[in-house]
C-alpha cells in the first residue's frame, strides 16, 4: 500500500506500508480425518505496516501570524519548520491458532502479537526563553514504542432442553 499525505513535505509525502497474511486449515488435511471431535483447526501468520499522518495540515512548514503593532498589523513566525518530518509507522507481527470442537460447540481463538511503532510524531519541546504563546514547536519524529501481548478467547454454544445460550471468555495481556 502506498499512501500520500499533504501533511508532510515533498521529501516525505509518500509512505509505503506492505502487509501479508497466511492461514493453513490443518483440519482439511487428510491426516486429520480420524479426529472426529475436532471440527476445525487453523494456524494463522500475519505481518503488516500502517502509517500515521495525524499531525494537521502544513505542520512541516513555517507559518506566519498577524501581530498588532503601533504602526499597524505586522507578521511574526508562529511555527518552526521541519521539512524532514515523516510518517509514523507501526509494524505488527502475529501468530494465531483457532480451533473448534464437537460440531463447533466450543471455539478457541488464540493470538500472540508484537507491535513496533517507529518515528513517533510529536511536537519538540522548546526552551522556556522562547516564550510559550508566540511560537509553536516543530513536529518531529522521535523514539520507538513496542507492545507485545497475548489474546485468548473461549466461546461455547450451550443447550439444555429448550434453552440455548452462548458464553464467551476473553483473556488479554499487553506489555
């Protein structure tokens, strides 16, 4: 995927974000034919990148603002330029396992994932002597953040006489 945004300067206007997903339905293989209790079994792998361009329009450039003076309206810079600011990118990796048992009455869904975000978008802190009202700090790309975790879901379809109900239990751990 290729995305363009006018929020970035001409050098970094475009971001490229590939992705792919694979799944193997193990339960459809011939060696699984003797497992009657198993309704389905699937293994999943995924990789993908997404971009964040949520910094507002023209924040990569310098801007002027009107300022009243004794001699009429004047102009002052109100923002530092940073033509090198670029897309924030989050890369995700995941592996999953899904299976159902007893004619799909019990369902298990499990995922392990890793998300890495690079080039975080934020305003650079300016020193106090620059003033707090007149000049906006430039947008910059800083740092990296990592999230990893596990998500497990167990669903059941239950019947007792004429009464039918579904239940679900979810466990999530994110670090």
